[in-house]
């Protein structure tokens, strides 16, 4: 199995949960914050994945990734960071305590 196939269920789950959270208040602000977070996480992933791979702590056998890399890091590694940036806020607002005033910045 390749890493690209492994990410498919996570990406689909992220998409479904994010779309379900669209009915909650603050969707536009959440998407903006998630996009900024995703950009930061992609940059950090690029830096630290390359350090970890170059140090020999992790290796990706040929044939398990798409072959597209940013430095030494396979492109598939970045999808986990992107999913997390969108999934975590979406899950939070769907949970009962996420719908309180504190979640919308009110105290």
C-alpha cells in the first residue's frame, strides 16, 4: 500500500466533517484561520521532515510514495498537516461545548 492511498480516508473524513461544520457560526473565520494554520504547518513539516529524514530517523522505501518530494520529504507527508488544520476546528465546533459563547470568542 502506498502513502497516497493511506491518506484518502483521512482526507475524505476531513472534508465531510468540515462541510458538516459549515452550518455553525463563524465558518468564514474558521476557514481563514485553518488556511493560515495549514500554511504554517506545511512550512514546519517541510523543515522538520527534511531534518528527520536527513538524520536517518525515517526512511521512505521506493514505490511507497508518489515520488514527488519537497526536499527529501514525500508530498504525502504534508497532507496530514493540512487535514489537521481543517479537521480540528471543525470537530471542535461540532462538539456541544464548542457551540458555547467561549468558542465564538465571548466570555
